């Protein structure tokens, strides 16, 4: 909380401690999130904020999204930090929602999930994952404790059989086991060994489609969840939708989301009557 | 540090505690930063890392940038967090460097600074500002304690004379006073009142050019630093360079920077001889 | 770390800062754990400790398990805290091992897991779970983030169908879904709805056996993990083993474990030659 | 507080944010404690709890001890942690009360104190000591700062005269000095040197009785407090009561206390009218 | 907050939890500060306090400055810490005010600032600087991030030209650059090189006066702020005022300030009627 | 540690990362303390320091007390904080030593202790108490947990008999009980009721002398420790010594101690040969 304030804030000190109102306005269409974080920021600095929308709701450009009351000084001190939370999180929620809707349209009624990855800003992961969730995505794999993830580096060190043997022995029975594969041979072996989830890692839509077909032929498709990941962007997303996987993961959701443009406008008390 | 690990990491638990080596490779040209943060992350998890480049150095695609030694388990636990630091920070340093070089070329030898803003990811500001600095930018205004910044909201509440009077009275003599202006009238008034820095806030290059000219005519140009900010992108940057300001601030440096693509490759001990 | 020391420790202040050695001896047979915690405690207070056994190893009574070197003052300040870690954790590991071995003997070769619960000492859970793991148990359900657990309170509020529908919609695809049931009707419904894990909550061995039989008859047994929990003690454990469930959970592992008796013995430097 | 929750709790996420009430019921007779901790836990998670008993009060089996109001989601998230505090602390208070009453009965009117030791769960000491206090025991020696405690390891290093000389010189005049003795010779010497408290460490009731007699004969009994410690259990407690010491310390109070059986029951709002 | 309380406060435990009122009275004339800190301390311990004066206001001896309401126990636990804050901070504010008034009288209408230094109690700097500010002083140079300060050790390592070149290149354009000089030659060079602030370090009033004269003659006086520091006390302050510098810094403001004598008086509820 | 550094230290950034040496010199006679704190500060910032004296040793003016090695940048960043620790703590140790020696001379061989009070800088108490201890004083009453202190506010609320009854019942048998008295009647009652320590609170030397005499006449003097406190300064100390009390407490030790004058001098590497 003190990151934006520093130890001695002369800029706000010049502002008198008069009561004021402010409103946050978004300048473009978006799926809003970060409202509860912004409210907490304003509260921490001594003012109070009410949201005009629910978290995860679609908001048209030029909407007023947050009403703030408190001393002018307190409001100005909290302004930048609160906006940073909402602008960054809403950008992620908006991009996620676009991907979710696009995939739903392309999947012809089949259930398909859009997920993010662990490629997140250090220290800010919780908020980025929450923004994905509010956008309709799957904030999966919050951290290394969430499930057992067997990656190429694990396979290379121990081989797939040994990895799965250890995973079953070491990990709790409550956790699913997921294997990242880079070839259809590995995919088949992982399915035959009964892994819960298979992730196609950096494989082309064509190859993935072939893989799904093979699993269906062998009667293994229904026992396993299939995830595509690596090199997927909002632009090429739909070519992965049509492969028949259950989940599509995009690092882009947290990495490439734009900030939503929004600003805080101070109002004089006398202007109150106009809004009421 | 525990954000990516969680309380109970079964994935790494399946990896034996054998000694291993790994190397981080960048997949595209970049200005590298975050190396010291990555080294600290690996150190925290019990392995050791050496960098092959200096912070802020240009690195061509496919270069090995970091050599890691330690138990395979420790390396894999630190991997994601270390990469997240470097990929995010290097993206910012690279974009900053591009802007710095582009502005330098367009300025015909006049000194001009590229700066970032306070639009940063909450909790990660220190690293984003450092990445700007390593890219050659000015990480100015770390927080509200750095200088006295009189913004439109202040002006609206108190008027410019009163703001400056308070700033001079309240703030330490060691701090510069900066005023954000949205019109040339305000600019002139701020310059006449002896403010240290004037920021043109969301004004067009044309208008800013006119403002600089006015100040020069009135003999006020040399007593004040001029900064352009608001709506500036790497694309339209050079039209602001030619206005004659001293500093150009882009929120885009920290908001729109891409992640640099990089990955960690595990090496078996026997492969060591090949690299030596 | 300061809990046992307080702000001003006059007792150790009377001890000169002479170099000393000490050894920790266990007074009864046990499965040892907490060695790495004890080493960290001694290290924190400025002395160094080496373990004579691996974590989770069986140790006969009167064995020396830890050798400590440092100033007499530092060793005495760390003593109580280090012993508290080892005595408490080893008690849990020992009780867990007894249950694991007893269940293995009674299960006639069928795989069966012994697990603990979330009934742990506040603030000390990580260590209690680790002690269960080192004793050979399943430290499952570290916290509410590990898996989706649908409890009687959830069922009562929403009904089973709605609970499962929400769980599938809200929770990540990487998580298993577990339902606690208190009747065979509920069990059957949960299995038919495709839940991953069913927990028999406070049901008698006889009833559980009947439940397993029903599932087998309906061909639902292989698609679900079965867990027995509630009212199970080391004494009545084996009557649950014979029901055919996959996992047996005992709150007793963390609640009722005894402390293992152990003590630290200071040695004068001159006695060194005897041990070398 | 986050220990039981983790970063992402899907289980409670399936519960709607409807208002609910819950009641905690104890399943066996006990001396209750941990009520204020439980109330703080519920408060931290956004609900409110009222206690039906005072801390340290005797509570018969099947009593309702705590009424909770809040959103169903908040209540369920706090449930386990709140119960863990109360079940563990009440177990200690109950065992302490049993020992206090038993010793009082056996002492024929002479004042005698029941105390715990420093053998406590790391990180949870404050709560265990408080539970002893609420049970009527003496939570003495909270940590090494409380009094000067001269132990066998100190005596072995420096001798008793030197230990006492240093203790008097180094320690504040506000602190009492206690010496642990393992023989009647040491006891006599400590008493003659004017120590404030003598602790009989791991000595039999017979030997301690002899010691008390010797001190009385020599007229030293009234100047010193006598404590018995080591190997004392609730079962053999009364044989120590009859030795004539002032204080009896049992590690068992914090080490061997059972958890009190209690559970939280959710109530639908419509059931409200029944209780009111 | 726990510094004064410790883990187990038996002294207050003897006080019943009855409602009480208390008043804090100052025993000597002073400029009061630390009121908001004291209110926070009382609040933290569960009572409530109202101030009868503003921060930084002059308060005559025997005034009641703070009214406290809460349980007698809570008030007594907070008493010492709250008084320590106010007594220490008010001492600094009072001394600062004395210096400010004395300098104003001696400066014949010329603006002159009284500032403190970085010689502050570790961990308590924020409060000491705030007390200086409330006394009317300049709390400048909160820490090393506030401005660029080039000290004798820097000059000795790199020379003045190189120091200023680096400072201009490395530091943000928003920061002023200050040079500490120990001779008039250095002063002149620093002024010619365009530094923002020059600090006369441990120089006599006579020499400083000469320095100011030289700068005026050369037409450099108006472009630079002048600060005197080192060896200045409230007693010799005015001889520095007459040198013509803009700022005078005294380590004495934070180092040598006396504690203001004040005490808390408990009132019985029945006495309430008298005060109302 | 970051208090003096801030987030972005441009001043040290201008210093190259060359190896350097520095020495800290005291400018006046003192009893030195804070050496270990200073060493920790330098270590935290990456350099290493060796002390030339022991903590609590008398050091003549112009002595070199600490040798520092490291990068020039690291040393300069740590300088101010390290000096603040040593200058403040040594000032307290020096004043304490003066009082201890003065009281010893005046007491004609009778043991007498000089103690400090709880009037300490918030957050810095541990260091102030340690400085008193190193000066030869009694750092008594570290906080409210150290002993049972019955103050005027307690007596007023409950009366002395009730206070002592509760103290005996509530407090651990390991703690001494001290009563603050403001009259000889109260003193006599406290002694007759068997309190461990009596503190004469703000009473004149004459009255205290009378009190000691009364206790001797009644044969109560040997069973109780006597402390004088309130209004005692280094100047009037000896008039309290002659009253016959055991302990004299001065808030002045921590409140009025001067800072010891000391400074850090940077040395170029080439100068090394001179010192060796």
C-alpha cells in the first residue's frame, strides 16, 4: 500500500482536508474487475467507495463505475494505486471474455475451457488469476501445490513410467496428475498409463487433432482431459478449438492484456446536487 | 517467493535430489534485465546462477543468458518465478531502449529523456522502474514522496497560485515542484510563478510546440524543465520529440511492453563435457 | 523463533560464551522427523547441527540423533525449541507408521492409504502434515485450496446435484471433486453423478462394506476413490481396512500422537576425544 | 489465518453468499477455552460470533457454546480453524482443571499450584499457556525472559556458586532465581545460598519428601518456593502433592491433552424462529 | 505495539475490566505533537481517545490534552507507549518551534528555514521528522531517495565534475542535486557547475558570510539554495542566520530535544459529572 | 533497514562499485555500545566491519572503533544508520556508567543498583535497555510481562489488599510483586503484606530515609527490596544514594543521554599500506 505513497507525500499535503467526491469513469468498453481491490485501497487511505457494477460485468465506454467520498487528500493519495488495480485487472478480464466468447462460438456447443498459465507478474498472481476467473476463464494451476504437473524436464530426468510411479506414490490421492507431451507417442503412453490430464505442449492444431482421433479410436478419450498450450494467441485460438480438446491455455491472457483506459474525476461538493 | 510454490509441491517432489545444470536461453533479440532478481530467486531455492551478460546489455536471439547449478528439484521449483522476472523486466527494458534510440535519432543531438509513469503493476513497481532505468529511461517519480506534483485535481480544488504557495510552504526545500497543465494559459502562469517543471498533460504536439515557442519568446524557457505526457506511444513518440520538450513520459513503457520469450533447459551432468 | 527466548534472556546470559558440544538422544523407539527443523533452529541461534539419521527413519531407543556444536550459550537458547519440534513431529511420524504397517498387514496386499485430516494445531499444520508424510501417510487436503470438498453443510444448503453442478462450473478442471456422504443413498447418487472421491463420514465398518458392495454390483467401483473418515482410531483401524475402501483418514494422527521422549546433553570439550 | 484457506478455495466458492446461522456444540463435558480466538477467526472471515459461556467455565456435554451469523460462505471458511483453536485449547483447560481439583482435594487445604512447562507446540505456546491459565493452572515460565532458570547444563558448566553469583550480577533485581536440582545435596546448597525457587528435577516423591523435611529442620523452608517437575502425570500427581512442595509442573498439561469433540451445525434462516 | 506489553501482562490482569476514563495532562509549556500516534495506540489496545488540541499547537502547562475512555485494563496497557510517543515528539516540536521563532526574529523579514538532519533514532525517524514538521521546521532529506546528495566522501572518490556529471546522468530529472562543501573554492566550483543546493558543511559563520558575498558578486546567488549545517545548536543558531543562507540544519532538533513532562490520570466514573 | 535508504538512492548510485576501506572514529571520551548493531548494518548492506573495542568498554577521544571493508557504495549507504545506532547507544551507556560510578563512590561499599525505566523511544527500547546494561545499569522491567507492578492507578481502583490478593492469585509464582507507594503509610502496609519490592514514587530523599528507618525498626527491611524513582537526575542522584535504598531508577538514562560525536572516514585503497 505504501508503494505509491512513499514516506512523505508533499503533493497531497498541499490539498486541504476538505470533504470531496470523486467518480471513476471507464473510457472504453470492457469487462470490469478489480472493483473490490480498488474499494479496499480507498478504504485503507480513509475514504469510502461504492461500485456501480458487479465484478465481471460488461461495462460500456464512458460509464461511471465507482463513486468515492472522503477528504480530497485521502482520495488523491489512493487514486493511482486504485486505478492501477482496476485498469490492469479489467484488461485481463476483457481479453479473457473475448477468448471465451470466441471459443464458445467456434465450438458448436461442445464445452470448452479457456485457461491462463503460471506466466504472471511476480507478486500480483492472485489478482491476475482472479481477473481471468471473472472474465469467465479457468484460473488453473494457481501454483505448484495445485496438482501434479509432469513437465518435459521431469520426463527427461526420469522417464514417463517412473514419473507416474513416483507421482502416484508421493502425491496425495486428492490430486490429479497431468503430463505435458510433445509427441503423439508420448501422448499415447500417458493415456495408457492412466494419467488424468494430458497437455499438448507447443504442438500444431493439426497434430493435436490427430492425437484426439487416435485416443478416440483406442477408446481412451473419455478417461482423460485434454489441454492445448504453448504458442496460442487470441488470433489463432479457434484453430485449436476445432481440435477437440477440453481446455485451451493462453499465457497471453495475463501477459498481453492491454490496460483499460479509465480516470478519476474530482467533484466539488456543490456539484453534488446535480448527480443526486 | 512462495507464490509459485504453494505449501506442498508434489510436482517437484517426484524429482530426485540429484545435482543438475540448466541454462536459460532467450528466443529473441532483447535488452536483458532481471538477471539479479533471477539469481536471487534461484539462490532462495538453494541453487546458484551465473549471468553471461550485464544488466541492461543487448542480447541477440538464442543467447544463453544464465547458467544454473543445483539439485534438479530446487532448479525446477525456482524456474517459473525466475523466468517471470526476467521475461517481464526485459520486455520493459527492450521497449524503453527502442524509444530512447528512436528519440535520440529524431532529436538531432539535443538531450531528451524518455521516462515512465506511475501506471505500474501494484507490488511490482520497483522492478518495472528498474527495468526502465536499465533500458536507458528515467524511472522518475517513484512515488508521491519523490517531488511535489500539482495535478489537475489539485488546481481545480485550490487554483494555481494557492497550490504553488502551499507547495513552497509545505514541501521541503530539497524538492522540485512540478505542475501539470492542460492549456497554454496555465503553462504561462506556471512558468511565470517559477515552477521547476511543467508537464504538458494530454496536449497535441502542435500545441506543445506553440507553448515552447511562447516560453522562449518570453525568456522563460531556460528556467524550467518541460515534460510531455499523456497519449504518447512508441509509434507517435517522434512527433513529440520535435516539439522541443526535455522529457517525454510514456505509460506504455510499463503497460504495453511484451514479455521476452525465454526458456530454461535442463542438462544432464554427462552433457557437461560438451559445453565446457 | 523468539517465542521461547523473549526479549531478555538472563538465564543464558550467565553462561560464558565458550565453545561446546551437545548431543540429542531419543529415549524410546520412534520414527524420527523434525530433524531439518531442529537444524534450522540451532542455525538460527548461531550453532550448527548434524543429523545421524534421515528424516522418516526408524530409530531405536537411546540413539544419538543430532550432534550440535557452538557456544554453550547459543546451544542452550535453542535447546527447548529444537526439542519441541522433534518430539512433537516424531510422535506423529511414529503413530502414522504404526497405522500404515498395521493397515498393510490387514489389507492382504491391496493398496490402502492412511491419511490425516485438517484437525491440526493452528500455525503448526505444515509441520504436522510433513510428519505424517514422513511416517508414510498421505498429508492430504493441506487446505481448502487443494481439492473441492463438498461437505454435509454444503449439501444441506444446496442439494447434491446443485453442489456438483457448481463445483464443475466454478472449480478448475485440474481439481478433483470429493463428496462427504452420511448414507448409502447419498453415496450412490454421488457415484452416479461422477464424483471423483466419496468420503464415508462417520459411518460404521458394516455400512461402509455394504456401500462398497453396492458400488461393485452397479459397476461404479472403479471410477471412484473411496475414503473412510470419522471416529477412526489406531485401535479400530483394521475393521475399516477390511471394508475395501482406498483411503482411511484419522484425525488421531495429528491430535493424539504422544511426544517422543528425548533430551539434549551438553558435553565438555575435553570429553571430545572420547567420542572421536 | 490463511493456513486453512489456501489461495483459491473452490469448496466454499460453490456456496452462495446467502445469510446463514450456525451453532457450535460440544459433544462432551469440558472446561471451555479458545472462545475469544474462535470469535476472532470468524470475525476475520467476515462473520460474527457470540459465546454462550465464559472462558474457563465448565460446560456439560451437548451444550451450544457459540452462535455464528454471516454469509454461509464466510462461516464455512472459518469453521475448521475456529474449531481447531477451541478443541485444542479446551482439551488443555479441561486436563488442567482435573489436575487442579485432584491436587486440591489431596492437599488437605494447603495451597498448591499446578503448572505447565515450556514443552509446547512451536508457534502455539501463547494459546497453550492461556488454556492452562483458564483451567486454573500457572502458565509459568512463558519464555527464557520470565525468570532466571539455572539448569543442570548450567551447573555442569559453571558450578552452583558461580551460577548464582552471575545470576545476581547479570539479572535484573526484579527477577527471581530458580535452580534445578537433582540431589538433596544440591538442594541444600541452593537453599543455603538463598535462591528464590528450587525445582526438584526428576526426583521421586520419597526423595522430595525427605528434602522438604531437611529444609524444615534447618529453618530454610519458609524462604524458598519448592517445585516438583519431571515424570509427573495426572495419574501419579497426588503422590507429589503429599511431599509438601508448593508447585507441581506437568509437561503433560500441554503435551497429552485430548481434543474436545465439538462440531459446527449450519442452520437455515427459517429455523431461526425456533431458537429465538 | 507489543514492545511494552510482552507476552503475558500480569500487572494489568489484576485490574478488573470496568469502564473508566482517563486524562493526559502536560506539566510544562510545549508545542504538542504525537496526538494521532497516541490515539492510534489507545485504539489498538481497545480504548478510544479524543484530543483537545491540534497537532503542532502551543499548549500551556497543566493543560488536559487527551481524554481516554475504555476499560481500565486497556487504558493502563496503552498508557506508557502513548506517553512515550507524545513526550518524545512534543519535545522535538517544541525545540523546533523555539529555533524557528528565534531565527525569524533574527532574520529581519528574510525567509529562512530551520531543518533537521538524518541523525535520528533508528526505526523512529518518521515520527521525529513529523515532529519537526509540526514544529514548523523542514523535515528534509527523509532518506537517501529524496534528493541527490554529494558528500565529502563522494567528492574524495570521484572529484566534483565527475560527481555532478554522474548525478545528472543517473538521477531522475525530478530531483535536485546538492553538494556538501568544506571550502569556498569548492563552493564556487559547485555554483559555477550549476548545482541546485550548496551545503556549507561545518564551516564558521564568518566563512559562510564570505561565501555568500562571493556568490552575490559573481551573480550566482539567485540560482542556488544555500544551507548551513554542522556544529549548529539552538544557542549559536542566530550567528548563522545573519550569514544570509536560506536553510539552517540542526542535528540537535532530533538529538538533543528534551522529553515533555506529562502524565495520565485515571478517573472514576462518578467523577464524570464534574467534568461534563 | 530501508528507512535511511528509500526506494531509489541516486546519491550512492553515482559512486562506482570500487573496493574501499573506512574507519569510524569517536570524537570524545565514551563508553562504547552499538558495535554489534553497526556490524549488522554494514553486513546487511554488503560490507564487513570489525570492532576494535568490546561492547561496554571505555574508549578515549579520537580512537578508531570500527574498521569497514566493502564497496564504496555499500559503505556509504550503511554509514548514517550505523552511526545513528552507535552514537545513540553509546550516549546512553556513557551516562549510565557515570551514574553507576558516582553512586558507587557515594555508597561507601554498600551495593546499589542504577536502573532505567520504561520511558524509551517507541520501537527502539531493546537497544536502549541493552545500552543501559552495557553501561553497568539494570535494564529492569523490559515490559509489562517482566514482573507484577502495582501502580497508583491500580491502588486507586482496587485498594492495596485487593491488588496484592489478585496479584498473588493471577500471577505466576515465578514473578516478583512490586508496589509503587507515595506515602510512608502505604510503604508500611505494603511491607507488612509481604510484597517483594517497594518503589518510592516521587518522594523526597528525606522522606525515603525516614521510610527505610521505619522498616529497619520494625524488622521488615531485610525481606524487601527498596527502589527510589521519579524526579531523579544525574545531578541529584547522590542524595538518593544516601537514603539506603537498593535501587535507583532514572528515566534520564534513556531520555536525556547526549549523542556521542563520531564520524566515518573513507580511505583510498592506496592508503592501506599506511595503516597496516
